[in-house]
C-alpha cells in the first residue's frame, strides 16, 4: 500500500472556530483522517502540510514511526516542537486511522487494548474574560453542565488584565493581577463551588498569562477552592518561573498544552514541576507521541489528561489513547460543541453525559461527512480561516 496524496480542509460549523482536517489517501482506496487545528493558524498549517507532502507521498502508510521521525528530523532547525509537531500530528493521526482500517480494529486495540470500559470527560463553562459574562452566567452554566451529566468542570476566572505598566504593548503582554482582579476571580470560583457542591471536580485555567508574582498570589488565594489543578499559571517558556510558583503555593499544577513532544516533558517531570500533564494530541505529535509522553509520566506517578478544545477528530484520537493509558485522569472536551461535531461527521462518536463509549468500528471510528461539510468549508485565504473565539 502506498500513500498517494494528502488533502487538507478548513471547516467551521461554529463561527470563529475553524478546524483543520487532514486526509491521507492511499492507492487501495482507504483514506485516513487526522486533525491539526490550532488557533488563528489554519492557513499556516494548510501550507505546512502541503510543504511536507512530498516527503510522505509514495511511502507505506504502515511506516508510522519512520514518517514521524523523518518529518521531525528534517525540520530540526525549525525545532520539531511547535509548528512542525502540529504537522506531524495531523499526519500521524491519519496514519493510525489507516492502520486500524487495514487491520479491521479500533485504534485503542492496537495500542495495547483497553484498560477501562469507556473514557470520562471533563468540560468547560465559559471563561470570565469573555465580554459580558457574569457570575450569574457562570453559575447557570455550571448547573446546566451537571444536569447534562458532567461532574468535572474547568474555567478561567480571570478577566483580561493590563500589564503593571499600563496598556499592553507587543513587548509586555504578560499580565499583572491586581488584588481586586484576584478578588473578582475568587468571587467567581466561590460562586461556582457553591453551585456545584463539594463533590464536583473543578479546575482553573490561567492560560499561561501571568507574571510570577501574580501567579503566586492567585494560586494562594485559590487554595481553599479545593481544585484538581491550577493550569498554566505562568507562560510556558520558563521552568524556573514555574518552579517559583510551585514552591510558593500549595495547589496542584497542570502544564502541557503549549509543550510539544516527549522532549519538552522530560525536564518538567524530572524536576517535579507538575502534578498533571496535558499534551494536545493535535499539537504534540499525534497518537504516537501521546502514548510515549504518557509512558514517560508513568514512573513519576503523574497522570495525563489530554488537552482538547479542538474538533471532532482530535477528540477521537485522544479517546483511543485514553482507553489504553493507565495513568490517565480525564479527556478534556467542550461538550456543548458535540452537536456541531455531528453536523460534519458520519459516523459520529458515541457519547452519553460525561462518557465517550468505545465501538468496534475500525480506525478512529469516525469520518468526515463529505455530503454536509462543504457547506462549512472555509477558504484558507479568508479572514475566517484565522479567526478564533
Ligand atoms: Mg488551557
């Protein structure tokens, strides 16, 4: 079997959330589906896949590791971590989909088989930095989320802040949290905790926005909320800054959506900087790399909880890994988007409340519905392709 072509599509059934899908075609009529969606980067990713295509067309799609290593090493001067690992992810997921279809097996059965019957999710309520969202909105959303069958919720309770010197500039975009801003965030979290009760698992995402002093002050103020984790309290580049936050707070920390491949995780784990890790399967190097990062974390007794705020293929790739990873917490989702996923998928994955259920369908077990998704196609040259909300 040979790879004959790679096609990319930007599709957006939700305005402001353009997803980037990858289809790897073969000479035996089997097509593999992948995803490498990122925020605002659709046109770059489409161009990137087009650029690496020549390295992949003509290869045997069963040579997943060879293709992974070839793309990673070929572009080492760009660093394989980040843009290149996004490209690898889209192709790697599609190659695993092809492998499963060829063997007639769901991918999770090829990764070692299930260690659980189904995969638990955590989901989101809207973040406080969205314009006009109030504490009452957060409380209502949290109650509705429990009614929808979920028991673990993440939110970002911090409004957009200015830097300490005033207005944002390109050179000073790391945010400063005033005591008042921290107070507003605590009001938000206390209201959510009150609404959902002590049993519901809560997480706070700081989106890598804050300077060290702000991250420490907010972390200390959040300790009483009894969070599962405090996510990306500082920007991703400095592990020394992260260590300072860790040593100055008593709150579990999760990092990883902006860290790519096993190479970024070695120092994070060895220096004991995290309690949970959260690689994104469409950014960190696909199914192959998610499994390697999970194994890397296992001897440190650190759980993995794949980041996923993207489209329906990404979540299914994460689902197959999550079925078979022992040191797993939950798979992230935006459950309110599932009806939009169904508009462009046939078959769609099977979910019920906080669970995604396995099927015996081969490969990923989902496919793009080419009958319906044309309506949602986005021109890579358009402004919409770079949109994000
Ligand atoms: Mg996050």
